[in-house]
């Protein structure tokens, strides 16, 4: 009965990943009821079940109970264990769906995590592996999580619907995180990117690069977009192409945007020229929104600030995404932490859209499972 007392209770299928990740880090049990209970096909979806299995793999001693219809989930977190693992992700969501949460958990394992994930590397729903490699890894380094052990390596690309991609993610463990003061994004100095094509003509990638440069060259001379054409087994099971662009500032802020072609047999055919142009425009929009962390990684930055030492951390963000707003509410429930939020208007900052300055004092989270050497 003592365990039930501080068990957090939620209803519905929204934000399942946030809840499971925060429950694991805070060690608080969790009960989620009425998961799609009104739908014809009630309960957890296959990609959510796969995510729960992944959480079970990286922890030791977790207790997971799901009722027969899959509409109620009880989760009592164990210790984050880590080690060398493999996981086959469900092809209905991208590997990014799983990787985003692993990025939050990996630094606090007992053993450094080294995991091979298989599935869809690039799709239109979740952040692609290229995007997380370009933006999330530099963000982790800002908080002192770095070293040779930190890497994301794409062995094979897989496009929806069949996937067939494979990546390796490795991350060292840290006892404590350092606080950050990250309030000046700085001016943009260069743009880098990857245009990839699998099971289509390699010419597609070049056509995307041409059209993206057509827009970006008006603003900046230093642009390099790498073309990546994978052949044979490494190209997964479905054809497709896409592009990921990142803009880097003089202060090391990295903003990104990406687009992928429609899955085989779904939707209209997209021309590579059009995709390249639209991706460039998306990058310019992300630059306009600005901040020191792009919209994909807002919640990761806020989590690492929360778990930092008992010191003040400040980060300037662009407009908060709905996902981030819900994440702030969850941080309050799991860690009893509140952020000070100050809005900065476009006039004050002289650039782009409205910004938000997020300030908090870390809870001094200490990685208890890391063995003292």
C-alpha cells in the first residue's frame, strides 16, 4: 500500500513516452488508464508495446503490468542498467521515436549504453536519425556528456513502410550534469546537410541539393550538403529520398530542419526539387523561430537542466511546442520543479520571432546506479 501512495495516475494514450521516461528517472510508479478505451481497436499500439519492451531492456527489475485489452498499464521502474543491447523497432514509427527517449535516459545508466536499433531511420513523423545526430549530440556535450563513447552511427538506411535500417547509439554515463548558461544563440556562420536516396536514382540527391542551394545561397556562402546514396543491403527495403539541413551559429547553436519523400504507395509523388526547396524554407523558418535549441530538442534540454546540479541553468528557446508545454507539466508532477519563464519580444532580441528564457535550479540528480571506481 505504501507503494500505491505516491503512484502517479494518468488517463489516455497521449505523451506515453514522456511519462515512462520521467517515471524511470524519478523512480516513481505510474498507472495509465483508459488507453484508447473508446476506439474500435482499444489499447496500446504495436509501436508503444515495442517502446515498453525497450524500456524493460535498458532497466533492471522493472515491473510492467498490462491488462488483457491493453487499456491499462502499470509501471514500476527498476534501475537503469544499460550495457550492450539490440532492439527491433516497430516499422510504423521511425527509430527517432525510440532514440529520443534513449537520449534522455542513456547518461544515467549503470553501464555505458551501446545499442543497435533496427527499423525506419527516416520518415515524415519522427525526427530522423540524421537530425538527432546533428542536433542532440552537441546538446548533450553542452551538459558535460561527451567523450569518445558518444556516437550515433547509421549502418543502414530504412525508409517506410518496410524499414530495414540499422543504427548504433552509444553513450557514456555521467555521475552529475553541469549547469548551463545558454542565452545567446549568435549569428549563423554555416549550413551543413545530408541529402540521402535509397533504392532510387542517385541523381535524386543531387537534384535536391541544387534546389536547396538555390534558396540558401542568397543568405550565406558557406554551404555544404553531403549526398548519401546507399546501395544493396544497406539501402533497406523500401525506396525513398529526403534531406536534413542544419544551420550552425558562431556560439555553437545548431538549428535543423528535414523532409522525407512520401512512403511507397502513399500520397502524391514528390519531386526532389520541390522537396529540396521546401526543406530550405523549413530551415529558414526554424532560424526565424531561433533560440539556442531547436524545436525538436526543447524537452531534452529542459530535462537535462532539471537534472543538473543545484545551480541555476538558463536556456533561451524559440516558441514552445505543445509537446514541450506538456513536458513542463510532467516535470512538475514527477520532480516538483518549476521553471521561471520570461518572454522576450522580437524587438528586444532584434531577430526572428518571440523567444522564451527558461530558468531553473537543478534538483541535483545523482546517478546512483553508476558504480564508484
